[in-house]
C-alpha cells in the first residue's frame, strides 16, 4: 500500500518539483523588476532590499526542502545536498563563471569589441613597455609585500607569544586589518604628504625636518623606490592577519617537544628553526599563498595614493584605466585574463594546503 501511494504520488511530485523552482524564479524576478523600476525613497528601498534578500533566501530553501521531504528516503538522501548547495552554485556561476567566459571572449576582440584580432592583445600586453613596467611592479609587490608581511607576522607572533602583554600587542598589530584599503591609503597619504617649503603637513617629512633632513616627495619623485613606500602600506595591513594565524598555529606546537629540545641543550633560535618552523610549515604556506593572491590583485592602495602615476602602475589599475577610462575593451579584458592566469595556480596550491 505504501509503495502504491508513492507511485501514485510520483506525477504530483514531478509537478511540484517543476512548479516550486519556476514559481520561486518568477516571484523573485518580479520583485527584482519592482525594485529596479520603483521610485521609492532610497532608504526605504535599501531596507526592503535587505529584507527581500534575507526572507527570499529563507523561502527558497524552505520550499525546496519541503518538496524534497516528499521523496523516498533513498532519493531524498541523494537530492537534499544539491538543494542546499544548488542556489549557491548557480549564483557563483552567474556572478563569476559567465563574466569570466565573457571576458575571455572580449580579449580576442578589438578595442570596440567588433572585430576578431586573435592573440594580438596578448602579444601587446607582453611587448608594450608600459605593461612590462606594470608586470615588474606586480612582482615587486609580491616579492617584498607578501614576503615581509609573512616574515613580520611570524616574528611578532613568536615574540608576542612570550610576552606578558600578548593581548595588547596583538590587538595593536591587528588593528589595521579593521581598516579598508581605501581608508589606509588616505591615512598614509597624509603620512607621505609633501609640499615645497619649510612647513610640512606630512608626518614623515615633518620628522625629516625635525632631524635636519630635506623633505621628499616619497610617492612621486623617488622612482622606483616609491613603489616600496606603497608596499609598506600593504605590510602594515597584512602583518596582523599573518600574525593571528601564526600565533594560533604556534600555540598548537606540543609543549613536551619544546621542553625536550631545551633539555637537550637547544637554544631558542635552534628550536625556532628546527621545531617550530617545520611543525607549522603548512600554515606558513597557506598564509603566504593567501597574501600572494591578495597582493597580485592590489588596486585600492595604488589608486588612492598615486592613481598609477609616477611608474607605480600595477595590472589591476592598468586594467581599470584601459577598460573604463580609455574604453579599450579588448586590451582591458586581456589584462584581466592575464591577472586571472597569474592568480589561478596560487589559488590551486592554496586549496591543496588547506586540505592538508
């Protein structure tokens, strides 16, 4: 009797399985059109949009789950995981995969996205003198920014772990992580600010004058060293991130192992390089690759500090300039794909480290 009821309900389940997703799509599409075309007050519109996002996601999962619960236990076990990850996968495909495919397509077209030019844009990227300088700057950001962020984060984590003021020290070092990159750029713009004359508003130049030195245009005239002054901002922000992760990992090193090394006569430096570093090596690789990915995509700091002028251009700022300012869609898309190709191997390596 149970099997008969299940067979008789199969057409209804198929109907509901089609109706529920279709109904959800239609209802939320109409809501989207309403928000797009409405003339409501902007504050009220923002509140309604947030409510729609929260309630909408809840109703989608609730309705999908209700349908799946009507299936047999065997089917339910196989379908239910896809109900919960399905909308997220679709959203990621819509927001990430489709734009990536479209960008790849545009990279093979000319500036106005009309004529097919093959690999001409990719050849131009690696032969244009400006782009060679841009790629060099990106390598500088990775070599100095990522390396020093990891090194300082590890050093501070070790020192703070042995200090009685550990919480205060870590809070101060981690504090820049709470600041957006744009805000950090504004802060450091005041620090590096230069104006001709004996009166200096910039903190660094005021210190230089106080000690009898000459004020410098740190981010403009001191080429190519101005790139290093911009990289300092990244180090200031990312050291706190590295420190927190390393500190948690270091606390996981067994105390018995450290005590045994001290009993055998090993000093703290030997313990650090022979025990702690090998023990947290996977964490070091994960943090390093994470910061490298972040560094390869650097945009905000350069745009706020120099706008890409004075030989400080990086791939992201050049992409923005070519695509949105010069309207050279083919060249701009090619730069985006070059950046994507540079980031993908690091991300794959990072994911493998996280699995370990």
